[in-house]
C-alpha cells in the first residue's frame, strides 16, 4: 500500500463529492437526483484494482522496462474491472457488437452527473474550476457517447460555465 495513492484517492473522492454538492447547490442536478448516493470509485480499494493502480501511478521508479510493461498490462485489467464496475464511465456504456463495432448506449442521467463530477474533480484539485472545459474539448474527440448523452453532457457543462461566469 502506498500512502501517496491513499492520499490521492481520498482527495479525488472528496473533490468528486464537492463537485456534486456544488451542482446540487446551483440547481444543475435536478431535484430527482438530489438524493443520489455517491459511492464514487469504491472499487479502487478492491484487490482487482488497488495494487495495479498504485503501481501504475506511483510504483514505476527504479523498475526496468520488463517490470514496467508488467505494471502497464496489469493496470489494463484493473482499468477494465473499474469501468465494468463503475457506470459513471462512458466506456461502461459501450456495447461491442459481434461485427466488431462499438455502439454507445444512452447513459442514465445520474451517471452522467457523476461522470462530469469525476472529470471536474481534477479542476477542484487544481483550484481552477474552469480547467474542465479545456479538458473536455481535448478529450471529446476520443469519446464515444450516445447522441442523447452527448447533448446532456454539453448542457450540464454549459450550465456549470454559466454559473461560474456569473460569479
């Protein structure tokens, strides 16, 4: 166990909760979602993820190329476990069809809000709440979102930006 990784997890989960609370306080999350229970990223504490994440982000120093490749390969399985156990990731909602195509399914609203809070948590960590918008523009071309999910994501981000601009 790494103290660094434990501290990161605590900060990240706290920032996600802060982002959710902020969106609730500014009426961005609808009343029907105000009671959403947030057990954000609890799977990162599970054996299938914890050590692999810790090694990937904090355990490469002093390792040779072969060891680093093992760390990367192990992380890939941990990431796969993570997205399959955490529906706030857009990758969770990809259906890989028998023909080989990836089809984006519509995400339930509550997971879209949590996904945005997850992205936004890094802005909270930097104490610059607007960095999410640049991050989103950079990552949007790589995302495969259902059209309705994409519309909701951009609506929520606009609402956040409008509130921040009004301050």
